[in-house]
C-alpha cells in the first residue's frame, strides 16, 4: 500500500514537473489524461504515431488535475471507455484535416426574433471629394489620400491607376526595411490589374469607387500564384491553388492588389518569421497585431487601403497603435473562404483604412454569402453617406471613462524584493499612462456632446468574459492540431508562455464538456447583449477593456477611429528598447476610440463613426517617415 502511494506521489510530481516545463499551471482540466499518456509515450521513445498504454495511475492523476473524485469501482468501469475513446482520437488524427475544413456546426450570433435587413440598396456616396490639390508631383500628400479620393482621381483620369500603383509599389519597397510590413509584393499581378483598370475606365466602364485603387491583403488570404505564409516559420513557401473570396470580390470591384502584408505568426501579435512589424509613428515600437502589416502600411501611406481580420482585437489593436480606422464587422457578414482559420466561431474579416468612408466602401464590396462559408448570413450592407445619424440612440459605457484608480500589486509568496519592486514600478507607470490617456477618452465624450449627441449611460453585462474566451484557444488548437502533434510548433518564432505553441498545449487540457459549458455561457452573453442593444443603437467606449472580449464573443460590430496624438508630455512607455513588446504608447503616438453597434447594423454604425470623424479630423494626421 505504502509503495503504491509513493509511486502515485512520484507520478504526480513527475506530471506536475512536465506541466511546469510546458508553462502550464497546476489547475488543469480533464484532457490531462491523454497528455499524461502522451508524455509516457514520449519518454519511451516510441513512434509519435503510437499511443502509450493508459494506466489506472494516470487516471488518478488526471482526475486530481480535473478536480474530480473517482472511486476504484468507477475507475474500473471507465478504463476500457477512455481507451476506446482515445482510439477514436487516433482515427481522427489519421485524417490529417487541413486548416480549411470547418467543424460541422455554425455559430449564429443573432438572437431569436431578430429580423435582418436583406434588401439590397444602391450605395449612396457623399459629394465627390475635392482632389484638385492631389497630384503625382506631391507624393507625400497623394500617398495619404483616402481611397475615396484616390478612386475619384482615377475615375476622372487625373491620375492613372498604373501611375498610382507604381507609386505605392515604390513606397512599399522604400519603407519596408523600416517597417517590415510586407511579406510578398504582387507586382506583376498589380501592374496587369492597373493597366486593365485604365483600359476599362478609358472605355467608359467604371466599376465603382475602388476601381484602380491599390490595396494590401493580410497574408492569411490565399492568392493563386503567390505564397500565403500566415506569417509563420515553417509555412514560408506555402501556396494554395485558390484565391480567397475577399480578394476575388475586390478584384471584381477593380481594386489593385499590390502586396501581401505581414501578420503575427498564425494571427498573433506583430512578430512574424521575418521581423517585428513596426509602428510608423514610432518605429522602435511594434505595430501590434495580428493585422500588423495592414495597420502599418495604411498608416505610412504605402497602400490605398488594406484588409485585416479579428478574432480578439486583431483589427482594433493595430488600428489603435498605428492611428488608422478599422471596421470589425458583425460575425457572419464577410465570407472567410480562402482565409486561414483560427477560431471558426470568432474569426471576422474587415477593412483597415484611412477613413470610415473608405471602410464602408470596402465592406460594400466584400460582404455577403459566397455559398461556401456556411456562417455568413444573407444580410445587406447599405452604405448611405447621407444617413441621418442624429436619430440614433447613443449609449456610453460610463464606468470605462471614469478616472483610473491605482491598485498596488500584491506580493507573491516567496517573491524577491527586486522582482516585487519592479512590478510595483511598472504598475505605477501604467497608472500614469492610463490617467494621461483618460483625457483623450473623456474629450471624445465632449466632442460627441458638441455634435448634439445625448449620451445614455449603459453597463456591459456582468459576465466572466475572460472565462468564456478559452473557446478561442481550444478552436485554435484544433485548427493547428498537427502543428502541435508533429512538433513543428518549435519552428515558430515566438516560444514564450503567451505564444501559440504553449497556448495550444494548454488548450489540450480543456475538456469537451467545459468547451460546451463555455459556449452555453456565451449564449447568456448574447442574450444579455441583445437586451443592452434594445436600449441603444450605438455605444461609445474606450478601445480596450472587457468590451473587446465581450463583443468579439457575441459577434457585434465595431468601428475604431483615431482620437488624438499624444503630446510630448505623455508618460514614457514602461520599456523603450527597440522592438520591446512593452514599448507602447508614449509621446508622439496615436490614441483611438471605439463605437459598437447592433448586430448587422454595420452601415448605420459606420455612418455615425463617419460623422464623429468628420467633426474631429484626427484621421487626417499621418506620420512622417524619413
């Protein structure tokens, strides 16, 4: 008996040691059983395609990790079942499912009883922009023109698409060594598209406001004939024999694809296999991500517009950091066919541009079902630049705009004096920065009041949004199952505790039961958000905070707009080293504000954000690169 207890204790210590090495805490979920068996298989040096025998001791340890109590009788009953269950897992692994294969379920953010607008209406553009001051002789001004202005120049044949395309290709080549925002130039394709655009327009065939305008695609969208790297080491030469629906639709709108832009590896952050993409406002800082190259290139005037994707902040964060405008659409508005899958129930594709109007024009071109992405709704996006936004009910997350309060970190057990002092100093600096940035957030409320907007105080539903978020990580681990099982995750550039390799391993400890429970909690969140948006049409909020998790989980749209340039008096970042992940914000960098909308009300939401942007003009600021 004592020997068995000692053996079990040794097994427990060994398992916890394995977890510690993997960066996993001691509180684990039921997937621990298979992980324990996999570790045993690895220790014996057996073929990776085989499974180690599951022992009663492994069940004891897995149950302990899961917080379950299993009797000896129950253990005997379940042993054959878990072995059989694991055999079914082996058969599934033998299918070698590619990333493009989605699960046999669809996520629907629309609550019961909600009716979507499906009627197609013509685009209503505002007055033609004054482009008299834009010309090739003043590249610095032309490069930062909006897509609407660029399209007008090409339409009126004041500038050819060929000349515009050559200018942007030249700028991409010139500034990429500073910004690291390009993975692949699509020069040959672009010049052919631009020449065709000029021919069509000369013949009187104008395809719309994006006709002849150069743009950049985040490198998770497949383009036939070009590599699609997903920003990840080990995928540098990956190619697909198809073109993503979004790219195809922009081709049909006459837009000119000039580059495949950088993205954080497998849609995480701004670090990719080539470098860290930089913020044009401060090139010692990363651009944030994962739509890193899109934010950077639009900000630096290297493309007319770009696309991004968001699962949990990947449009919002680079738009904020780089001082550009992002539209994260309602989940299920834009087809993801031909795009890398990270989370089937959360991934969204949207535009990153220099203005809200540009975002609306891109959304008009890319939204709607394609017959392949089963989660896309038959809903209309009807851009109307003359929409009467004053009739909208505007809410404000009041608590998020209150003055920040400083909370000193609690000392950890056994923490050294120096380590604790470092954490306290960092917390104080972050507090100073939050206080400073709160000026800009509160100024946005003043600007809205000057526009005549009556703000209605509202609260975000009080749910544990962070506890629901692991559904993303579980789906991502499934999307890249073979990467983890094969050990090829070692090739990825990021190998820290917060990077994908470790996150994917942790996700394997999350049980199917807990995933379903999290999705049920998500349903509660959707219901409560529906109640919130029954009171208001638009909500103004800081771009970070719990709303970012909540609205990505419930599928609500957001428009992120520039909201002012930090002054020389802004507190310095916690770290100022070149490319240090903690080097964010500080003097001479941009801030943002976010507007949230009801499901599938993206065009109406954009009309409101457009009005704010026209009233404030922060989108007209741009960085100056040497």
